[in-house]
């Protein structure tokens, strides 16, 4: 198996089937051997039923009983993955699944530890409202200060990770929500997996200009928890 793709979802409605079908078509175009694992993060809209009959033998569905977060759903899916590269794509269709062709091509030809989509890449096609851009700049600044990461965009929802890197990283992962992606990069660096490859993305929808106060607090809290955990682990390692 070359590629295992996880598509986490929570009450996505009809777009789920479309995203999965387009992902299957894109991965077939690469010529790679692949599987797609759709994971319901406690969905209550019955959207998993829309996948019945989609690419039998290629697409499988996992269902969790409660909504615990995108990171938890991805980890559940990747625990069942068998690909040389494992990864994930957001279910909402904002990132066109056809972009998987480029990601798989780079992964299999260059063999980096991580291939990630970045809205900050100069060739990305993204329309972001000014207030959302301000939030993004602020968060990137916080990440630089706390982690000294050179990754320009940790949060875009399309990534592929080489299996040996994921096997080393997975047991150390704690985050279940938004900060899952950030922790992935922090752990990859700590474990010596520094060969990462940034690719441009195109978004099919215009970003919303609003972010709820609850979401903002959650993002900041999870980010600070990662910083505390990994600094504590670093001190313990130095003292040991």
C-alpha cells in the first residue's frame, strides 16, 4: 500500500460523499496503491450512510460514538492505516481533493518525512478577509515564539506523513482538536524528522471573516498546553 488517506468528518452533510469520490478519483490518477478511511467524529446527521457503495474495497468507514475533535478522528483513522505514506484531508471540500495528485507525486518521488499544504506558499490561491489574516499572523507569531518552528502554516488540512515518521510520532501525540497539526510538527522536529516539503494550496471557498471567542480560547489553550508539555519533557531530558 502506497497511500492511506484519512478523511475526518463531523456533520458535513452531502459534501462528504463528493469529497470522498473526488479523493478516490484523484488518487487513482496517481497510479499509487491506496486506501481511504473516512472517520466520523461523533456525527449526528447520518452522513456516514452517504458513503455506502462508494469504491468498495478502497473506502472504509470508522464511527466514533462522541465528538472528541478532528485530531482524535485522524488518529483513529491512522491507527488502521497501512500505507507507506499516511495522511489526511478535510472533508468539507474547501481544499479540492484533486490537489492530492501533486502531494502524492512529491511524497513518492522525494520521500520527505512530511508533505504539507500551506496557505502561505507564494503560489497558493487563497482569499482571506483582513481580520482572519490578522488572526493568522498573530498565531504564527505565537508559534514562532513558543516553538521556534520555521513551518509557515501548520494548520491547513492536507498532509502526508511517511509511515516511519508517523510510527515514531503517534505514541507521543496528545492533542485531539485544532492543535493536532501543530503538535505533529513539534514532535517531528524533536524526533529528528526534519525533511519536510511545503506545497501550495487552492481553496475553493472564501474564508469566513468571523472566529468565535470560544474557538479562539480553545486554540490558544491547546497551543499553550503543547508548549508546556514539550518544555517540561525537554527539561527532564536535560536533567536525566
